[in-house]
């Protein structure tokens, strides 16, 4: 359990609106995240989760509203601006090259080099050492850092992406449905990694539609529906059934269940 009460929020999304022409994707969504907290963002398909995290990570500029990072208003022009500030996103579909080694994927775009006879070469020794060490910190013991990343399980590849983001300075880690395509064991690995990262003081925004996965690691839970916030609850303040009911639309689902004779 985090001790967020002793900290200021690292990021605050204040009354965020996002319009795409006449379509209102977000209608005044607010959310704050604290260091060392896993804040779960839940909602069904079309709830606005993807638009919201793209706004948080600099892909979209909000139509209205304010992003405050480390106490200062921010205006991210590009995703790189957000990344340089310390906001990293790990997407469901990972940007990895399956036949390339784990360490090469770990350092993709940030390759360490050593100079030999005036020529820069990829520093395999440094990359392998760091990759092994960082993966061990996440609870994963690689067979070898030069094994192809495609030989890892889906959960292990997610852990590589998370470890990479944290190593390169992520203060806010956005995880976009990291467990949606995984089996039980692989999901457990990813949830354990989230817990490890949170304990290192990183703020985690965990996007999911799976209530059980959220409750396993979440400190707080915010539910979106049709671009609006239905509410935020702390761990222990809401039951799984209540959280599921919020995601399903509350009264709408109750009405449907009644019309179908309680079979929903």
C-alpha cells in the first residue's frame, strides 16, 4: 500500500476535454497520480481510456483543461516532450523486434557505444550487464541477455518494456492493457512487475477492463464511461461487484438484467 498522503501528486489531469470535430471524446475528466501509487483507469471499449492516456502522454493536445506535472503546468507538443519529462507509455502491442536480442531491444534508440580505432560499436558487454541486472530487479532471470526477445513469454516481454522505461527515467509509467492478451501465469508476472515498480516510487497508471487484475495491484480506481469520470475509489472502499457495476454502466446494466430475467 502506498503512502500517497505524504506526497504531492506527480501528475494531475484537470478537467480534460478532447474534441475531434463534433465528437466529444473526453468531457471534463480529472485524475491525479502520486509517486509509488498504482492508479487503475477502467472502462469498457469506447469509454475514452485511449484518448485520455494519449492526451497524458503528448499524443493529443487537450481541447480544454490543464496538465500539471511535478507542480508545474505542462504543454506537451509531442510524445517526446512527455517522455523527456518522465512520462513513458508501454503499449499492449510492444515495439520490439522478435529476432533481435533482449539487450538490443532493451537499448533500442539509446544504444551504448564503445569506440575502437576511432569507430563506434554497440557496447554488448555493457548492454548485456545492464539488461540482466534490470530484469533481475523485476524478478525475471534471463537465460542469456543475447537470446532473441521472441523466445520470451508475453509476460516477460512486457516486463522487458517496463524495465526499459524505468531504467531510462520514467517517473510516470502508463501501462495500456498489459494483461489483456496474456494467460494466468504471464498475467501474474506482469502484476508482480507492476508491484515492484510501484515500490520503487514510480507512479503507475494501469489501463485495464479487467476488474480482478486492477484489484490485485491497484491503490485507487477511476472509472470512465463515454468520456466522463464516473468516480474514483480507494482500495478497500469499493467491492469487485461495485467496480464491475460502475464499468458496466450501473443503472443501464440493472435495467438490462431485469428485462432479460436476471441472466446478465
